[in-house]
C-alpha cells in the first residue's frame, strides 16, 4: 500500500503521526509559519514540521501521539517535530493500527499499519478497538483483580501470556480469561 504524500496543505486532514519532542532551543530562531484556531503554532521545513502546542493525542480529526523528552504534563506548551513521511492516512473505522506492549516496562502503544514493513503475525484494529485493547492491557499490567478466579502459578507469567494474546489475536479479554479458569 503506497503512502499518501503529506505536506503543509494536507498534514492536518485525517492523519496519524508520532511526534518527537525537541527542546525549545531548536526553534528559537525560526519563524512561525501558521497558527491554528486552537493556538497551536507550526513551523514548516523541507524535512517536516515543528508543532508548538499544549494539546496532543486526539487533535480534531487526527491521532497525533507525542513522544516526550520527559513525562508529558498537560497545559504546557511542548515543541515537537515530525517528518513529512511520518504522516499516515487515518480514519476511525478502518483497521489501521497495531499494538506493541512491553510487559517488563509496562509500556503499551499503537502504531499505524503503514509504518511496518513485515505485516504478517500482526493484528490490525480500528481506532476504537485499539483504544479498548490498550485500556485492557494497562489493566492487566497494573492490577490484579482481573485474575481473581483464574488458575495460575505466577502473576507475572500470566500477565505476559495474556498481554501477548491481546496483542497477537482477535480474542476478547473474556475469551482469553476463560482459558485460565479451573
């Protein structure tokens, strides 16, 4: 599947992108190219664009995820950069996203299907299914109540196995837990 080409006139229309926070000093001498109605400021370059904003995640009809330098704190302006080739087509109904989870660090995130070359053994979900699965994975990683009536020896092994099934199959959480009943 060929990726649509995004530039300054269309990057904000139904896109998914992962932005990487950069220090304010990276844009100190640059001129703002555009300011949105919500107050976000943009600086366009040949390679991509900088965004200065205090809101990330769901932005209008886009899913823009921020990789912060430190822990992200809402209401603070953050400067982030994205390459033009880091924008992908986005909508809420197509199965465009896959999930990666690291049980050891308790990190879970989603990515666009066009950002990965080898797509075998990857389960793609729409935005709603992806968000629901991520919430479930976070519950599995941080809580124990979900495992109350399950048959297992080691909660950490159970967490790893359940998270792996949530990421690599279309099974529901209930279907997965049924496999661990006595």
